[in-house]
């Protein structure tokens, strides 16, 4: 039984090593697009969010890739407000451009499945508009995300990151000291994407 276990481990290690060697020097393109619509409680507060995030990367070793994302995010929160003269909607709109350099370390689980750890540094430049009033902001952070990559064919894969541990800061226009900086662990941050490896 022990010899069979050792033999199986050697075969699995060999398969993983072969799969990983094939990634060195390869370029990949991909990204994700998403839309969410939420309704919060009896107050009928509605939240709409849209994002698009192209991805480019390059495997500098069989298991390490570097790259980045440039994306756009749009959000709108609509809150109904009752007055003696009727009900009207108050809207808060947010437009954000995102630049996110990243690095990934991959570990092969099988011939077509990889686990990866992603380190990224997102920088967000945007504005928030409430009625006729608009304010700019700059956000930045450092995140560590676990993820999985499944190759459907030799070139196409689907990937997901689940959760995030990191540091983020929010810097509204005209505020010198930011009190909104924080470390955090977020299990609700789930992203799906498609990737083409050249």
C-alpha cells in the first residue's frame, strides 16, 4: 500500500510539473463583466452596480504570472423619500475607473485545475454625484485573494477568486486625513472571469 501511494504521488507530481512547464512564457487575456441589482428591506432602497474589467498577464515562470487590469465601475443607489408633497427618489451615482497591477502564484491541483494566490494593488479614481453636487475621490488598497483556474481547452479557462484579505483607504476630495482606512477580511467578494492563454 505504501509503495502504491508513493507511485501515485510521483505520477501526480509529474503530471502537475508537465502542466506547469507549459505555462512559462505564455501571455493571457481575459476579464470579467458583471451587473447586480439589489432591493434593501421594506424601505425600497434599490442598488444597481455594473463593472467591466479586462485582464492581461504574462507567465514569467511556470508558476508565477504578472499583469494588470484596467476597468470601469458604475453604481447607483436609489432611496425613496416621502414628503408632505409626495414621494420622490434620491439618487447617489458613482463612476469609477480602476487600475490594478497584480501578481499570481499558481499551484497545480491536476492537469487542468490550478489554485492561485493573487496579490493586487487597486487604485480607483472616481466621483460621487448626489443631485447637482459632485465630489471626486481616490481609493487605493492592497489585497490578497485566493482563486481557482479551470482549463476547459488548451487555451480557454474560467477562473474565480473567492474572498479577499487586504487594506483599503478612501480619500474624498478636499479631505487631507482619511478616517476610512481599514484592514479587512471579506468572504463576499467573489469574481468570475474568462481567460485565453496564447
